[in-house]
């Protein structure tokens, strides 16, 4: 029996797991967190929560946390604990040496979508103003970078169009490449509620997810496409809408570029995009494609929700554009109940992108080559800034292997576990002379670090997260940082060691700077967040109370832009040696690589990564449920247990990537999205064979 103390006070803060952004009351007794209670006034969750937000916070006080900075000369040396001052001075010395020896572009950094807006703003500022280059990237590179590029091109903003409340007015829900039941549980529950009320449902997913069929819910159409054929399938839906004259012509004439629409309509009307042709590519029956297209075009308010099953492909950006086309051609934008809604994975992936964590963009998605924007930051920061886009994460690693990139500051990301082609990642890190890891635990990436800076949890700092509906929620400090410094203070002290005169006393001052430099945040203040609870950007003079639904009465870019979406088959091919296609996803109780959830009460669920395999494919290999299997691709191999199920189609296998022992990314390839380098995690040709275990 565990005695739970009675709380003495509580602090409202925001969950640090997924992009739903649930609000919680952290009930405290002194410095001890007693429990997390979902907050009824939280606008994203309205008193609901999932098992992660409610129970998976014990990692904050887990014995594995590193609380003191550490340094070592070589990665084979033992760690040596040092003071913060010595750690900062060591990094500054090393980074100055590397730039003096190899040039100013020889170093860079990675921001984290787990950290606050204020913290990511500071990291990109450190790199731009302190390192003198734009070698900054974010873990959004490996998840939703195609969303940013695709939606900005089509609509003019790199963000979802709706608020979560909008789902209550939806008549037809189209879910593509997302499993909100596991990935975004609180929003998933709202979606299911709407479906139980009678909204129709189309699911495009290679796997029969819980949404396709569960008690009280049955999808009208499940399109179980072959992994990698999203573009062909979505374009086939558009083909039906155009050729069967189901276009919302009034919307297109009023809000979109008509000549671009005509060009696009002629393209999608070509016979090669007809469902009967696309069935041969995707495996989805033509009748289902036709039926789904008719339902979406004629069923009333149509809303599209999508996830990483859209973006993590070599054509991730093209699929985002195809989805935008589909919403425009049916007039499903600019009012409640419709829209294009990317379900963001991490708590602050929207915010980290908003804050200028990309190598080509300042905060607010403004290109580094734009003179007027650069001038704003140069004036405020007092330094000349580079107008050359910097290196993306994979390019930094390539340059490291080539010997031209020598040092990196990684805040809150375990790229060895989370990025594709692990061997290439480790080769890049091993080739660098100064790797600085700033994190809670000695993660896999820290094996390649020369300096470790202890990080702080969301419970130990003030700031803001921005969720999938662009809602800026306050994160409030509920306990003193166990490591002595909140992450924003660590970055500030590092900047000072590098010679920058930063003097922020509180994250509210950083937000004031963000508001002063970033038009979509111009009206955001901590006082407003206190008064309103949260606010959705754009929040400025035009929209002082924020913008729940975007593009009402016209698109941010002016006219909506239809894009040609040519399907190109991935280079990752099946063949005799690798006859199956592997795709990946998540389970409800664990989170990403499990660094936090595996160190919490959620560990009682104790799920391991299992390989879902169809009974026919299992039988052909002599496999039974629970057997150990060797999963092998052209890139590498791993071992895990089989789960024999017809949730996956013959020829397709599926697993999660939560456990470091499985290391699924050892087998993923280095193919990536043509526009953003987002890795193609969702398609890997594999072979599965019986094994005796790891
Ligand atoms: Fe946290 Fe997401 Fe669960 Fe909400 S749904 S409690 S934000 S993990």
C-alpha cells in the first residue's frame, strides 16, 4: 500500500507529451508532486486526459536523471562532473576553436519540440547570433516538416486550419495516416464522440486501426493502401470529384487561383489517375475509392485529419499538398467543421517550427534571405546575420562524415534513437570533435557526447507550448529545477560564455521579444495568457483574442494554390530478399523512444515492441504468435516478438519504436521527402524470419 499525501496547493500547467496540449492541475505538497488532475477549464482537453499525461510524470524525479554537468575529452573516457561555469567555459572554448580552425559553419545545433517556445527561440537565436550561421534544425525535421512546407505553399501558413472544437460540426471525417486513439488520445475521444453521433468516416491507412472498427464505430470506407502510395490514392479521390463534377466551383472561384485550378483539374482528370488505374498501384479497390470520394464531396462539412503516415514518406510534402487540394476542391476550408488538420506528434512541434528552428527560416516562417526580416533581428540582436540557409540535420551528419562539420549543441533530442539510418547518425556524431548533449538522461546520443548538460523537465520551468490547433498554453513551474537551472537558463548562460550579452530574467521577457519580432505572435503576452487561459495564433492587432479557425473569407497567401501532385514510387522496393513492407506507429501508453514513459508509472503496462504480421505471412515463415523473429532490411536488422494479426494486410508488417532494445531505426532507410528531408520511416522493405531471440 502506497500512502499518497494530501496536496497543499496546485499549479495549472500543460502536458509535455503529445500535440493535444492537455491542461492539468499539478497538485503539490511542498516540492513533491502528489498527482496530476486534468483541468476542467483546459480548452484543449476540458477535464479529460490520457494515461500518459495523468500518470507518466515520475521521470522528473527518476534516479536516472543526471543532475550535474559532465565533460570528457574523448567519448571513450569516463565522464567527469564539473561545475556549470566550467562546462560553459569548456564548450565556449571548444566551439571558438572549431570555428577558428574549420570556419564558422563548422558548428550548429538542434532544438527540441519537447522544450518550450521560449527555449527553442533562444537556441535558434544562439546559433544565428552566436555561431553566426543558420545551422539550426529541429526534430520536426523527422515528423512534420512536410506539413510546414506543404500547407505554407497551398494556404500561406504552416499550420493546421481549425481548432479541436471544430470537429463537433463535422459531417464527414477523413483520417489519413493517423491513429488518434493511440497517438492523440484525448482528441481521439472527441473524434469518436462525433462519430458516435453519426458523422461518417473514411480511413486511409495500411493497417486496420481502432477507428476502422471498434465498438459503436465502423468506418464507411477503409482504404487499406499499400505503404508509399498516399499520393496516388488522394489524387484518385480528386479525379473522381473532378470527373464526376462534384467540384465546389463557387468556393474555388472565390478563394483559389482559377487558372491554377484549371491546370490542376486537367491533370487529375487524366485517365491514369482513375481509381481503376490506382487500384493497381495501391491495392485499394476502385469502388471504395469512388465511394469515398463521393462521400467526402457530398456529405456536408468534410474535415481531414492526418498524421505521420502522411509526412514520413519520400512524397510526404506532395501528399500534404494533395490533401490541401482535396480540401479546396470541395470547399472544405474557412468555417467550423471542415479544414486540414495535422495531428502534431510532440507537445511543441508546432511551436518549435513557429520559433524559427529551421535552417532557412526566422521565427514566423520568414526566409533568412528576406532583407526586411533580417533587419528586424539584426537591429534587436545587435549582430549581422547570415542570409544563407544553413544545414538540416541529415546534412550536418553528412558534413560531419565528410570532415567539415565538427561541433553540435543538441537540446532535448536523442537522434541516435529517433533519426533514420542509425549507423549514419552514429558515424556523423563520432566524427565530430565537440558534441554537447543537453538532456534529462544519458540517452543513446550521449554515448557520442563530449559534454553533457543536465536538462530540466516541464515541471521545473515556466514557458509556453503550442499545440496542434495553434493554441499557446502556459507551462508553469511547479518545482525547483533539480539540476539547478531551467533549460532556458542553460542556453542563456552558454550564450553569455560565447560572448553574447543576454539578460532575460524570466521566460515572459523572451515571449515579449518573440511578440516584438514575429507578427503572428504580436499580441501574445503572459498577462493575456493568464487572463484568457490560452490563445491561438495568429494573435495580433487584427485578432487580439487569437484565431481559432484560419482562412475565413480568404487564404493567408491570398488565393489558395492548387499544386500538381505527381505520384512517384519510392525507391525502397520489395523483392525476393525483402518481400514485405514495414510501417511503424505508436501505442497509447508509451511515447516515442520511451525515454520518459519507460521511467514512470506507465511501465506497469510494460508493452514491448511487437511485429504485427498477417496470418498468411506468418504461416509461410512457420511463425506463431509470440515467437521471436529477425526483422531485416537493406540497412540493418533487429529482433522482436511476432504478433500474428489480420490488422495488417498480407505483405505488410507493422511495429512500434518505443524500446531502445528493439532499435527499429537500425533498419529504416535514409530515403527522405524530396522537399524537406523528412525521413521515409513508413516504408521499409524487410524480410522476417524465425529467431531464437536477442
Ligand atoms: Fe498528454 Fe496528449 Fe495524453 Fe493529453 S492526450 S494527456 S496532451 S499525452
